[in-house]
């Protein structure tokens, strides 16, 4: 039997190479489960010919039970391996429509939101009360989906809601949200993309229009009073039971920190040295290190 301490279901130049190098330094075996090999890898896992200690799953589609990488994640867990993130938790925790209610019930600040089911779409109408509640224009988000599909940032009518439903055909719910206007901090919008990695919080300045990242320094955390961000992200982690995810938090003109895009489970680790709007290289390396340190605790428990 072949034993792989760490398997990565994802391929990005810097992140995968950092993981491979760090696994070598920590005496862990490593396998990159590329699309070319995934079916054979899964078959061997099912037959008991290979064993995986930790699977870092950044490729599966939990919205499709037949997805080959999602099947791999479930098989690794069934065989006793540790999956980041747990395939039995991911589908419910990444459903924004379901997570929204959990966050509201537990006091996590979120935008004013109206949730409608797909079955309501043919008869749903925007009333004056609705418009006063969420404003116009407003944001439409599928409750269930990924990759930004179906997200409409400047919706003004029922036509935009239907457009979102067409772009996200698998979503059962749709969220109509008030658009937030971030305050300006040192000539930057107070909008942050924040990574949660096994309890460590890594905040970045983030420009939604371009996707550009820049690390938040310890001095800036103190200077602009950004400490509440950590509390929000820790609470999302606790309520969702997710180990590795990113979220967006905005600091509004009224001085409120608000969780905007609650939880993205498959974080984009494309590095800035390869992609202009990529994640800063130092964050990519830090996440890789935290992943390998987690694997050490699992493999040698």
C-alpha cells in the first residue's frame, strides 16, 4: 500500500510547490491530485491500495454529489483521513441562504437581507416596503453557488432576480441585500478579504472592483481599529465549523463592521507574483505552512 501523508486537490504554481517543499522539510509524503490522475487515484483509494492522511480539498464541487473531487473527499474521510474541509460540513456551511439565518440568530452583523425561494420567483414582486428595506439598487446573490455566478451588484427590478436564477440554476434560494458603502481609510475603501486558517486570521485590504489584495499590517490594525474583524471571522468559523475559508468584511460609513460575503470554502491561492490580482505571496506561503503543520499533528497524533 502507498501512503500519502498529504494530498492536494488543487494546482497553483506557488501554493502547490510550497506545500511540496514543506512536506519534504517535515518528512511528510506528498501527492498532487491533478485532474489527469484523480479518477485512478480515487479507484485505488476505494480498493485500499493507497491511504491518505490529510486531503487538502480545494477543487471539489459540493453542489454536485457526482463531482469526482467531491467523491474523493468523501472517500478519504470514510477511510479515516482528515479532509480540509470536511465534505459532510461543506455543503451546508457554504449555502449562504442557510448560513445567513445562523449568523443572524447568533448576532453576527450582516447586510439587511430578504431571502426568497426559487418557487417564489414567478410571483415575487418588489414592493415599496421591500425597496425601503434593502434600497435600490440592491445586490442579488444565489444562496447556493460559487465562482460569482448569479451575483448581480446593481439590481433594480424583478428581471435582475430572474437573471440571477438563470445564471445559478442549482440554487434553491436567492438573497436580496442592501448595498454597503464602505468608509475610506487612508485613501482605501474599508473592504477586507480575510482568511481563516485553523484559527489564524489573516486580513487583507481588498478592492471588489479589481480583486486586488494587499496585506493589512499590524500597525494598520491598530491605527484603524480593525480588531473587530477577527471576532467576526472567529464567530463565523465557530458557527460553520469550517477550518479553512475566506470571507469579506466591510467597515461602513456609519462605523459598523459587517460580514458581506460570508464564507468561501475554496480559497483562491493564485499568487500575486503570477497574477496581478492574486493573493500576496507571503500569505500563500503562510497558508501552506499552516496546512503542513496541521498535517503533522494529524499524521503523528
